[in-house]
């Protein structure tokens, strides 16, 4: 069949959770999106089933939690198989939330489609070219070849990313040396196990309410196998028997796979008009659900920036900040996962190390540090050194009076930035030039009088704060620690720093900005 052409603003390759999250973010920001997905139908395999606190906050920012319904959660997690309590996190969503990946994908797919993203299933990327004005891609689909022109293209197509390969991205790291065999199995009855260590290996089992039991097993000292595909269930059952002594051969496997401790991180997340997100940018052992959450947070960081680039409102360097911010986060996550893999898959030789880590996790400060790192709540992007909030996720304030009607996250539903003025001291004209990109919310009574003004790190009262569309703080203004509520707005706010922050993250005000050139393919 003859090839036919399509024009769009952004091509997203991969319709897994990360690609669909990005598609929704781009549409929220006003960019046209076409998603290419190799599979003809969504997968029903829910290999990742844990959402962490930061991801749940992001879902609230976009109004997605109601559609998830009641989500089971637990405050007990682990670090390398050693119990770690997530109950002390500073978030309304402290703990680990159990959402099957298929449900997450359906939720994000429905959102993306509802916002107008075009998802082309059964379309496999086969060619990719960058030009001076955009990107040209070819995909093999059920109706023949489709040629698509766009301003930018993002690979969200997993650890075997075609975008990364066709785009020539360096992908340094190490291949797996150890592996876990995993299966969802119907018709077996084995005890639940939580990283149970035996003489010859480690075993995990958890039976869900639907009767399906997820089993995972690792044999100490056994190297990762060279595999052309997924293992057979017989291999899983044999390893399970050698480690636990139990026979699960009568079970019916729903799906089976193997995953190892491979560790790779793309040298750069952006090459001109082509970018990577999720497992296309980083490969890691999926321990504790961090891989999925890391990828979803990549998408939320990138979405608003790329949409601004397409619309012509992005300041210089905004799109580069995606690599600068998320590559550093990815590197840190891969390091903590490598440490966990050593604790989890090591044999008797790591028992002394496990004992020391378990002792450290008896101290609140150590628990808080690791829980904050794994949950994504402690991420701080580079900001002004003297601003304790800049770069951090915005705290959960209730600027409508403390009744929960307008928490910080709810103010971000539109995908625009938000300026909260807790003093009623800023002129409405402070963001007039950015009204299409930033909403201003006067909040003269953020809390009940007895609680005083909202406080940032160190107890200094926060007088105003500018929040990026991804929920991270771009700028804040503070009073002194001794300033009482009545005098909170008496001192003049530093609008010069505010103007600098607005220009840095949201571009020039409308009256200063030349009309943008149309994006490629428009």
C-alpha cells in the first residue's frame, strides 16, 4: 500500500504508562500529539503494581485519583528485602499504593484520548530522521507505511527502545549478572512470603484477592541466563522447588518473565529534537516499583516544557533542563537500586551487611532518608541556594482556609503554573504578562489564625510561592522566623526575583514576546 503522511507537534513512541502520561501532559499544555505503539492491543500483564507517594500526588494534581477508586495501600515497604516503614512520609499518600499496571495504563490512556491525543496501535517505528525544522518518522502499520512530521519526538518505548537505537543515543552501563524469575500463577496454594531467605535462595509469594499468586525466586550464586525470550514456567517451578521445597507445577501460569540487575543510563536524555523518557532512558532492576514511578515522573517533568517549546513560549534552556534535572534523579535511583540488588540477591556473604542495614533502619532518620528517596518525595532540582523551597515539590498547603477545598495539588489541574500570595500583598499585575501560563491565587488566610502563616524549611513563614506545572517550586518569598501573622504582608515582597523566576521558567511576558514561528508539520 502507498505511504500516507500525518502532521503533528510531537510524536510519542510507546503507549505504555510513561508514553500515555506524557501524551496527556502534552495535550494539557496545548501540543498536538500522535502516539505510535507497536502492540495492537494494550497488555493485560501487570508487572509493575506499586505507585509511590510522589506519583499519587502527581495523579491528584491532574485529577486522576477519583477514577482509580479505592486503592489498597500499605506503609510497610522494603530496602533490599529489609523492612522499611513508609508511614512517616510527609505526604497525604504516605505508603505504597497497589495499582495493577494494566489499570494505570487504562487510566492514563483514557485521559490522553479524552484530551485529544491520537494513539495509533499496531504501528512500529522503523525510521527516524532529524531535520533543521523538525523530525520525520516512518512507522509500519496495518494499513501500510505511515510518515509523520513533527516538531519533536520522544521515545517512551522501553528498555529495548527503537528510538534510542535509531537516534544513536549512548547507553552505558552493565548487563545483568543475577536475575529473578517471576510469574503470576493460578491454582496454587503456598504461604505468603516477603523476601524470605532460604539456604539456596530467596523467595517471594503473594496471593491476591482474585486467587492469583505472584511468585518470585532467585537462586544464590546463579548467573543471569542469556535469553532470547521469556522463560518457561517449568524453569520457574523447578527453581521454586530447589529454594523452598514446594511443588507448584500444577499451577496455571498467567504470565512468566525474568528480570535482572542490569543497570544502564542514557548519556543524554535529549539529542536535538529527539528525547527519551522512562525505561528508554534508563534500565534498572524493577525493585520496589521504582522503575515505573521514575518513568512517570520523567513524563511530568518533560510534558509542560516540551509543550511550551512547541507553542513558542519556552525560554532559552527550558527544554535542556529536562536532562539536567531528570538525568541526575535517574542516576541516583539506579545507585540505590544497585545497592538493593546486592542486599536482595547476594548469598550468605551479604548477611553481615544486611544485619548492619537492618540495625540502621531502627533509627528514624535513616528510615526517613531512604523512604524519601524511594518514594520520590526528596527530589530537589537545582535552584537558588539561598531559597530553601526552590526545586522541591510544593508542600500541601490549603490556601482556601484549611478546609481542604483547594489544596496546592488541586490548583495545578490546568497544567499551568500557580502563584500563591499568602499576604494579599502582590498586585494582580504581577503575573499579567504570563496570564496564559500562570494563574495567581490570592490566599490572605491560608490557615486558621492560631496556626499562623505556612512555613517552609527552617520555620520561616512563606509569604508567596511560584509553583511550576509539575508541582515543583520555582520561587518563594519569606518573612523572618519572628514575623507574626498580622505583619506577614507588611514588608515589601521581592518582585524582582519573582520576575526573574517567571522569565526563567515561563518565558518572556506576552507584551515582550514576538509571535512564535509555527512548529514543524503545522
